[in-house]
C-alpha cells in the first residue's frame, strides 16, 4: 500500500494540465516532466523496448514468459490533467482509516468533503483515502491508472512465477482535451487489444461511451451609445442568451444519467460586439447524436434569419466538430476481451459494474483506430475538481485486476 501511495503522490504533484488552445503535442511543455520521469522508471524496473516519441507518447514491453502462443495485450493511461480546474501545486492529503464522517479539505476556506453530499464516500469507511487540499484537483484521472499499470508491471517482473504473455504499456498526453489517441501509433503498439485504466469507482467495466462533439458558436453585434441605441444596437451577449434558451432545458449534465445525452455549456465570454459560446454535445445513440448536432445548426439558422437584414449578413456562426464515437460497435465483435476483464474481477472478489461511460477515454478513439479497448476502473471519484479523491485500496484492486487479466490471457 505504501508503495502505491508514494508512487501516486510523486505523479500528482507534477503539474500536467493540458491546454485546448494549443496546437502542439503535447499541448503543454510541462507534460514532458512526468513523461520523462515515467520513461526512466520503466527502464529502471526492467521493462523492455521503452520508447518516447516526439509527441511524448510512451510505449514499453513486458516480454512473455510462457512457451506457447498468447495474444499480445496492452494497458493504456493518460498523464495529462483537465484544464477545467487547476492541477498546479497539488498537495495530497492522506486520510487513514476513514471514519465515515466529513473530511476537512481546507479549514481556512471551509471546504469539506462530506458523505452527506458525496454518498460514495461511505463505501470506503475504514480505508485509506487520498484527497486534495481543497484548492486543486487531485489528478487521479488518470495518474491513478498510471500508478496501477506501473505497479502491476513491476510486480510481474519481480514475480516471474506468474505466467503471462507479451504485455504492452502505453501512456498518452492530452486525453483530457480529446487528443490522447490522435497520434497514438496502433501498429507500433502491436497489441491485439488493450484496456484503458481510466474508470472511476471500484468494479467499473465499460465498453460503451458517448458519441462526442464540440460546438463553438460566435455571435456578432453592433455597439451603439445606449442613449441612442433604439433600433440600432445589437447586443451579441443577448443573442447568445437567446441561443442557449432554445436548447432543451432538461438535457444538461446535471439533469441526465445513464444513456441520456446532453448539451453542456462550458464556456461563454463576450461583449456587445462579439460573444463566443462553447458547448460539448454527448449521446450514446448515434442517431440522437446526429440530431443534437443538427439542432445547433437549426438554432443558428433561426437567429440568422431573424437578424440578417438588420445586421447586413449572417450574425451567428456555428462550428461543430466530432471528437470521438461510441466504441461499442468495435468492441462487441471481440466481446471476449470484456469477459476476460469481468472474470478477472470476479476471481478477485470484485463485483463488476458494467455500464456505459458518461464520458470518453483514449479507448474510444483507439477502438476506431483498430485497437479494441474497454475501460477498467482506476478508483477515483469526483474527477475534475477540488472534491476529487481516491481510495488506496481501490488502486490496489485495480493493480490486481491488471495482473489477473495477464494471467487469464496466458492460460491455454
């Protein structure tokens, strides 16, 4: 347990926040700090064929120790953290033998992690929980996954009596901004299938995810002195408000669950002259997904029709870009890879929670690039914010699942 804690803390205290406005890969230079550290650790523990390319994609090999043919499998995790909440100066707090009550994250700012609001905490009474100090995210998404993969590989190297086939490890930048698999060389990786260690609570096993797109809507306006503005001023901020009010009010993240899709307004900034609204669009059903994208264009066209004459041209521009698709269609034809993970959990006394991901992982894009890649729990909760936490025992169990999958895959 202490080794997992030490490894995890050493990773999360390195700032690896990605930047959606950057055109480089990785999107931030600071991601190299952890990437280079991981390369050195992989080499030091005895992994082979350790490589890092010009875009910070890391790959390494644990050779087979059996004399019969075994499929090459992989385990993948990302080392960037979300730009939605700061990942700089992370100060992890370790709560041993959690008593089931409130956890004071920051007394000075009165920030409390409470089971009265976050009920999942009660599952981990008596366990060791790592939290934030209330001022940053933690980074368990996905440094818990990296910790588990690294720990499992080290364990297998130190315990050659555990039989396994060839295992490939991959660590990626920029997953949090939807680019984690963009430059991942599937052919070089050379695995028949892989698993992302990027889920949440213990037991999660997922092979379905959202279809995803991002939308950027730009509104133009005309600024006129407010005392003389009648019939002349066009306030772009009010146009943006009009656009948002046309979206289905209940189809937002905070009012949806399960397979229900949503529109998520995550950024708005502007002035009278110009306002930019940014949304993400999510749905598990491909037809519903396409309809959601079309609705964005329909609303934009409606606003243009209403104001085009007064403005002298289009007043609203909507740009919608696909990000990733539901990997279910790529995983179902090779469903035995899900069954192996499910069996591994059951043999370890873990109850599998098979459900759709209300998000995405590198595995979604990798599946469409030819590497079927279900997602397995990494153990963390409340990602992307100051209430993020991870039970150490969950990271231990995820490590055990990796080892067990390797064993099961190698069985004749």
